[in-house]
């Protein structure tokens, strides 16, 4: 029930960016949608009340709803409230559109990057047949193998999600959060997530992760529904020790930059971090000191 770091700046830039992409490509990727957050106990209800009365949360947290006031399909023992400024980004559609565009323009090579091949030469960085004055590494947890930036304190955390289908489960459009989140799609499909594991850094789905998600989904629902697993996905979150992104230039290797450490909030954090880094590189604008990797040098 705490506002995400810098969200009042991050969210408007994210919305502007995704809506601009939608207009340019003629696709739909950004879906504004409230989150209905279910209280788990009496203390949750008290915290909800404090947030509603706090001026900082005006227009962010909706009114408290007594138990049973929400959709009957969700188990509701202590009431709920809405997080109004929320939504989701259809990342597969977004990524596919960007990949298709950059491949058509000859600006994307989809291959494994070899760090030893990147060499400094006469003020440039050379990689095979490419030459550039600047290189920006945006590689998620792969940065732990990066010889220039592996000193940064990344703390990867694995997450797993499921795509489910159910012929009987019906929910109005919203994101439902009750220990786990549940997002209804069209055609009686749903996405549920996510697990959190800092000990398993193998980015492949696990039987234990699927069992946890199915168990939590059934616990969220007020009735028994047959749930069919259509897809099981896993990945590694590039989280950081201080929960702030990594942004900036290498202190010694001129022309090398990084954009990383977005954790589990890449969709909301990424656009503003990209804007800051671009303005820093080309216009020498100062970075937010909270995200500048100079804090580690």
C-alpha cells in the first residue's frame, strides 16, 4: 500500500511513451485499468484507511469497500479498495512491433553478444563491422557477466507467471490482487503471478512455481473452477540492492553507458530512465542522483 518510488514522474512519461508508440505503429499496448486490492486482515483495513486519509494518495487510492462488495468470484473476507492509477502493458505485442521495425530498417542484429569482441579504437568502439562512439548496455541480469559493469550490486530475483483458461470463471475488467495478482484477458483467459525467488537463478519455469501459482489462484477464488494451464513463463528480475535503477556512464571507459536495474517495474520505470539517459548522453543533462551509478564509484 505504498506508492512506488517516483511514480508521479515515472507514470506520466510511461503513458506518453506508450501512447506515442501506439499511434506510430497503429497497435494497442497500454491498457489503463484499476487494481482491486483485497485486504488480508484487520491490520490491512487500518492501513487502507490511513492511505485514503493521506493527501499524498488523493486520486490514487479509491474508497474502501466492505467485504462482498466486489466481484463475487473473488474470495473477500476483509474488504477491498481500488488503486486507481494503474494498468498494464502488452509487452509481447510491443516487443514484436519494435523488433519488426528495427529489423526492417537494418538496425537490429539478433545474436549473442561477445564482450571480448568489443574493442576501443581511436575514440570509437568497434564490434565486428560496427563502429560507434557510444555503447549502451541494456542487458538485464546479463550485466553480471559484463566486464565493465559487473561491479554494480545487482540482486537478481526469479519470477514465474501462468496463462490460465477457465470456462466457468468470469471477472469484469480489472487487475485483482490478493496475495497474488490475477489479470483477466479476453476469451476466458487469465494471467496470474508472480512468484519471487532469489535463490534459483535458472530462468526456466519450474513445477514448484506452477504449483504455487495454481494453489494461490484457487485460494483467491470463492468457488472451485477448472483451470487449464495454457502457458508457463519465467524470467529473472534485474533488481538492485537499493531498489533504484542503474543509469549512467562508465567512470573510466569513455563512451560506455548502462541502463539497467529496473527490477519488476520495467514497464513503468523504463521510459523515464531512457529519456534521462538520452538527454544525459546528447545534451549533458544531469541524471537523477538516486539512479546515477556514480553513487557506487
